[in-house]
């Protein structure tokens, strides 16, 4: 097949398969019950999510993220290795909160899947909100966005719904048009852009122009505010901005 699954179908696929939506797969809004561990223990091993079955796990990175309201946070990269089949190797990100000078507890944990990779978590400020973003993407022709986004509220990280607005986008596009690949918003400017595919396009070369998108907040979820369809260069490439002529 040359055509990737449109983002409008993604949520339906999760529903049909009976799986949990990616944004809901991290630690819930409830206070975590994880026991505290020393910083040395958190650095040395996968104390928050141990390997299962025929696997090994190692901490390949452990670094500070920053502080919010005098709460300090670190993150660890857990790399799981399958002894029988390296195709099944996978990773996850664990975020720790410092509860004392040398004691930590896990407060956020991504799900883990061989197709999903994550990058370093970052603290962001958006419209008066403090966000924790864990960049992530799913490999494949769609290169879907599998990042995790949390808002600091009432002394803890709470899940942000980053998927519902994609359904609204699908409804606003012309009939037969769609965004077939991952969209990666800038949560500081609350803007993003994506090529648009038309029915019959090859996966590698969209012909429907580009959609410039403005996002906003609606409670604890992202909301689609504006969509502006624009002409695009070859295969959906953004055209250079024209300089004003004096």
C-alpha cells in the first residue's frame, strides 16, 4: 500500500482494537503510589518499571529536567532489550520528583512499544500554563506524533488531551482531503502546519497544499481555533514567505 492511515482514522483504530489512547497511557491524574527510591538507585536500574519475561533493562540516561514551584524533576530513559528478538526492544521515559535532597519518586511514566521512540522531556510555558512535554514519535510511513503532554496543576502533572482536536481538523478539511502523517505543534506559539493529501495521492507526495493551524485551550485539552489552507510547493513543501516591497 502507498497510502498511510489518515489521522482522522487513528482514534477509531484505537477504539476498535480496544486499546488505550496514547495520551491516556501515562501515569493517571491520581497521586502516584510509587515508593521513594534514592537518586543512586534511580540512576543504577529500572526501579520504576522492571523488565518482564525474557528481557533486560538498563538506564541509558538520567538527567535533571528543571523545577516548578520548588518541585525538582529528573528523568530516566529505560531501554529494554529482548534476548530472543531485538525487533521487540523498546524504551520508556520515567519522570521522577525529588521528595528530599536524595530521594525520588516516579510521577510520570510513558507506555512502551517497540514502534515508539521518545526524546528528552522539556518544561514549557504556554498561556500562563506550565507544561511538561515528552517528545515521541511512532516509526513508519505515518511518523505519527506520540508525544506526551502534561500540565502542572494543584501540585501534580495532569494529562493533556492532545488528540481530540485532530478529529475537528478532519471535519474542517475539504471532502477527500486529509492529514495523513504526524503533526507536531509548537506549544509556546500554539501554532503548527501540515501538508494535506488528496484522495489518490501517493504517501510520499501530497498535492492538497498546506494547512496552517492555530490551537488554543479548552479546559484540559487542546482545541482547534483556526485552519488556513494555503498553496504549497512540490509535495506539500511550505513556500517561502514573500518579502514586503517598499
